[in-house]
């Protein structure tokens, strides 16, 4: 029982630490203009890291060249919130 409590405490600390040290803004370079991603804002709204990440922090879900299009636009359409057009995300460098 004590080991379970310790494990839960460690996982809670790791979870909170990941949120605390995450970058506020991440810039993704792209051929048709960089994408400025407000990571902290998304964390506040979504709360569940596994919605985007296979493991936190780090790897994104849906590997491949068009993963942000499937993941981000799909989420924005599903929530009826956020940009879904190219020019809304891709800004000239």
C-alpha cells in the first residue's frame, strides 16, 4: 500500500512539473510560414496531455508530415474553436 502511495505521489509531481516547465510558446518552422503554437494556453484549455502527446513531455500523437493538420485542425473542428485555415496558423517568417 505504501509503495502505491509513493508511486501516485511521484506521478503527481512529475505531472505538475511537466506543466510548470513547459514552454509558453513554441514556434514550428514550415515551408509556407512558421506556426506559432501557444502551448501554455492549450494546456489550460485541454488539461489532458495525452490528447496531443503519446507521452508527456515529448512525442506528438499521429506521426508523419501532416500530423498537425490531422491533430490540430481535427481538434479545433471538434471543439468548434480555434483556427482551421492555412493563413490562420502559418505566418510569414
